[in-house]
C-alpha cells in the first residue's frame, strides 16, 4: 500500500484497502515482507490465468468519475472453480491530480450470470470495458 498510496486521496483509509470482505479469514497482508508478497504473487500467477478488464470513465459530476474493473480468475487446477472480482472506483481531483477516493468490490463465482454481477452496470446499462490485460 505504501507504494500506491500516491494514487489515493489523502483522506483514504488505507486499512480499508486490506479489507477483503469476500475472503473468509483473510491473510493479513500488512504483516508480509516485500519478499513474501513477491512470492505470493508469483505463486498466484502459477496457479491461475487472470484477465483484467477496465471500463471507460463514467462521469458522476464535474469533480467525480467512476471506473469499473472486472478480473476473471481461471485456475489451472480443474478442481477449483473460477472467480470474478468486480470493483467500482470513484476518482476525484486532489491537488490537480485524479486520485482514488473510494473503492467497492465484490467476489463472485464464475458461474454467476453477467447480469447478476455487482459493479458491472451504470444507470442500468452494461459497463463498457475499453482496456484489458492478462496478469503474467
């Protein structure tokens, strides 16, 4: 979090960044060393294919925008069901820079129909994803 804090507004509660409400008994990542985090990321990449999609910005007002993301996690182990993590970021301008002011997220099973996923619509219309990349 210390490396990405500059992308968040000054008043953002960084403890909420670690709140993975969708994970039962989550590991406290704040206690990990940089080396342990690096190993955990490498281990996840070896276990799954991850596709991240990013939406175009959606205007709330002249000072705020939403951006939505959808991460599809397809585990290489055929016994493990895939997951989808959807997020809604609210951006606002602070010191002439766009920064994250709020983040909401949800974890879903890959079998959940697209129209039932949280944070994939804006004003009852499907979010338009304009960029995507694989995490390798």
